[in-house]
């Protein structure tokens, strides 16, 4: 496989992150694992927010520390995926969203990128000292379920998200 790297977003990639966002909006798709990207319009503000989330002193109230990543293909310096690792749970994360959220841009799917990106994210979770990682997906999200299973996910339960009106499958990965 080609060479890829999972890194934190920086100014250099701010504009490209917004191209990533645009691709999801045009496809009418869900930009999971991108943190505040949906609601932010200024690329530099997005980078600042990502930095703040990693700092327990600056993380917004009712939120938990989290690390944002972009998954870069080195050959053309293109962002192919984005992923967020939440360092611990609040009630919502424990029940519905889990430790890790991710997405691969619509034009780069079905190339194994989600599986590869998740593998690297699990190494980062190990570094954080997390022993069991919770990852969830909508019941009908076959691509995400297969990604989770490839990372060693073991099905635990299905819960109904009243707000989104979907069944969510919960999987644990022992590190
Ligand atoms: C889910 C998602 C991350 C998968 O990304 P991807 O890079 O295409 O996934 P991969 O190429 O690594 O494929 C993983 C596995 O799922 C399968 N797969 C991927 N998309 C699929 C689809 N739409 N239907 C059926 N199977 C699919 C692949 O064939 C592969 O299976 P394998 O292990 O048997 O080979 C991507 O579709 C996406 O970003 N979706 C929108 C956001 C989202 O749903 N994020 C997950 C939130 S829980």
C-alpha cells in the first residue's frame, strides 16, 4: 500500500480541510470524526479549536479532551480521511459515539483507507493508556461495521438514539 500518515491538522492543511468539508456537503454525507468542522466556516478557527480540544484547560465545558487527526497520502499530500480520538467519555460518548469517530472522503472510498487509519488510531489510543476502545456505528453502516471488525471490534450491544432516530451498534476493542 502507498505511504500514509496520521497527523494533527495544521495551518498548512487548513484550506484542504475545507475542501474535504465541501466534498461531504456536495455528497450529502456525514463528516464523522471531524469535530467542529460542520459548524465552523473559518479554516484557521477550526485549527485553533482542534488545539483547544487537546488541552484539558481549554476544552469547552461539557466536552472531553480529544485529538483531531487528518490522514494524509504522502504521494500527493492529499487528505483522504479524518479521525477524532476522544480521550475519555461523557454520557453521550459512552452510550452512543464512543472513543473514535472517522470518515473517508467520498472520492477515496473502498481503498482500505478507513481500516488502515483506524489501525493507526488504535496505536495512539494505546499511547494514551486507553485499554478498551469503544467504537459505534449506525446499524445499517456496513462499511463502518466492517472497519470496526477489522480492528478487532467485538459486538456488545445496540442502542436506540432518540435524537437521530437510529439504532446504533456498539463494539469494544481490547488493546
Ligand atoms: C465508513 C467509511 C469510513 C468507510 O471508509 P472506506 O475507506 O471506504 O472503508 P475501507 O475501504 O477501509 O473498507 C472497510 C471495509 O468495509 C467495506 N465497505 C466499505 N464501504 C462499504 C459500503 N458502502 N458497503 C459495503 N461494504 C463497504 C469494504 O469492502 C471493506 O470490507 P473488507 O474488510 O471485507 O475488505 C466511509 O464510507 C465514510 O466515511 N462514510 C461516512 C462517514 C461514516 O459513516 N463514518 C463512520 C461513522 S461510525
